[in-house]
C-alpha cells in the first residue's frame, strides 16, 4: 500500500451497505466509495479523521470478477443504488456480511450465539418498486431524484428499479408538467397497487390551486391514476407535510397482499417490493408461531397487514400504530376482510404498550416492526414486562436492530435466529426478521 504521487494503492477488505469499500492504511480504516471486496484499487485520500479516512476511487487495478460493468449509468450521480457496481449474488454476500458485522459490533452477538440465515433474495432485481418519491425542479422543468448530497435533480425516467407502470407514468409526467406552468410543486409520490395496474398520485404542493390544475390534467391524460391527493406544510414524515387535501378520484387506493384486501389512505406506509413483501409478512407470522386463539401484539402495525394475516389464522390481535390514518385503515381493513378479533390503537407504541403492560395484558407473542430509528426504550421495557414466549422483530436497519436486540436479550430472552430478506436490490438496505425466545428457566 505504497503512496503513488497524490494517490495510494489499497486492498479492499470488505464493503459497507452504503457501498464504501473498506481498506487499511497505516493502521487506519479508509472508506472508498465504489470499491468492492478483494479489489486492488488506486484512490486519492480526500479526508482524514482521527480514526478513519475517506478516499476517491481513481482506478480499479484488479477488479472483482463479479463487478457489474453494466450498472446504471446514473448510479454514481444518483446515489440511490450504492451497490449497483456488484452483481446480485455479490450484493447478497455484502448484505449478509454487513448484518453479521453490525450484530457483532453493535449488539455484542458472537456468530456462534445465534443462527444467521442466508439472505432471501428478491424475486426481481429490477422493476420492483411500487412507490417512488420524485422531486420537481421548476427552473429546469425536470422531474427526478436528488443527486447524492445535493438538491440537483437527476431525471428519473431511466430508473430501472421502478415498476413498469411507475416507469411509464414518470415518463408521461415529465412530458405533461412543463405544459402546466408548475412553479410551487415540490414533490410527486407515485404509488402503484399490487397488480401494477392502478396508481395514486400525491402532490406535495402548498399552492392548492396549482395542485388542483395538475390533478385535473393528470386524471384526464393518465387513466391508470385512480386517485390524487395534495399535501402541504413543513415536512414531518419523509417528504410529506401534516396537511392532506383530496383532489381527484378515489379517497383510498385499493390494494392487496395475497388474498388480503386493503384500502390505503394517502401517506400510509406499505413495503415497496410487491414480489417480496408477502414473503416478509408470512415469514414474520410463521416466526411468531401464530395459531388459533393465541394473543398477539403487533406493535407499529401500520395499515394492519401482519395483524390481519395473523387474525386470518385465528389469533386475537391488538395492533398499535402512531399514524392515526393508518390505524383507521387497519380497522377498516379488518372489517373489509371480516376479521372481528382485532383491535387497533392509534397511539405511540411507547405509550400504548406501557398502558397495556400496566393493565396486565400478556400476549403469547409480540411482533415489533418499527421505523428505521428503531424502538423507544419505554416500548422495549413494556414488551419485556409482558413476558411473551416469543418476540419477533422486523427491522429495516440492522444497526438499530442490533442496538434494540442487545436490550431485549440482556436478561430473560435469547436471540435464536436472524433472517435477512433483500427488499431493495442495488440499494444499501436490508430487511431482517429476528426471533427472540424466553429463556427456559423463566
């Protein structure tokens, strides 16, 4: 690893979920975006810190045999697919290793202390996204994604991750919007149903008259769009503000997971990989050991998918969801599917779970499916107080998963297994289902 003028030669040992190759130089970790494990590269050091350095890749001297030379040409600018330079089997290896490393480093779980199962691959590597948030740039009249670490818009029409319907709608919206003198629109969110046959459009636009003009034109020109809502206010949830207003078409988007029928209000969260999400839900339900008559708590229940799948198997389910419209959708979806043995609480998990624990509620299993930030400590303590036989934790961030598992497995529970599932080929995200069991002597 000798220095070559302004550059250094590095051997890449492994790769992070953010697509940074990791090397060692003078005893210090060096992060090199775009480099793959096992590669010999040339890079320029761009930043030095006390414990690590960052470098810009200038040349791959010895490429990995699974380097993907046909990666999206916009991947380097967009930043949305940091693992696109690896072919899919190598992406899965990187994600598997990242999960193991984070559980060991942040959770203290030695590899022989639990079973880390092989990543379940996505059935589709491309065309899998049923929801996308696009940004509108009035100055350039472009609709697309923000370039990495900037607000420069990169056209989204060529994105290979979008479902066929969303890809088609993105192209047509890019053609339509410049004709409408759109100035105040900030974002457009497109959401397709499970069959990729119909879609909802959410316009983040503080100018309601402009949003109404866009909505009328969109519905007139694009028959696949079944409903349009507007959204305004300071962003409080992703790109969404706190105020919603109906503009055109339906008020809820019909959707399904398998045979489970759903109605979705605007802003309600659903998994974006339709081909993989049913496997995720059913794996979690199976892990919980759902059976007729058992009591199940579904915390962070969203629109109620896992709760309702469990209720279909005869479980008595309580769901907790802080986003009130989603909790209302869950209750409505229970009625839609004729599932009476369900109850949904519109409150934060830390408040509702503490109250349930104080009442002596004792479920036989608990499913935790928190957002990326993980669980509040009060929620974890309330679940521990309930003493279920099994806790199933569904996570979209292995770092916060490791942190929370460390709390849950500190005393009365042990981590039995972790099942990674890839919902986002090309991207630096990995879902995990973790199963914790009550110790035999408890």
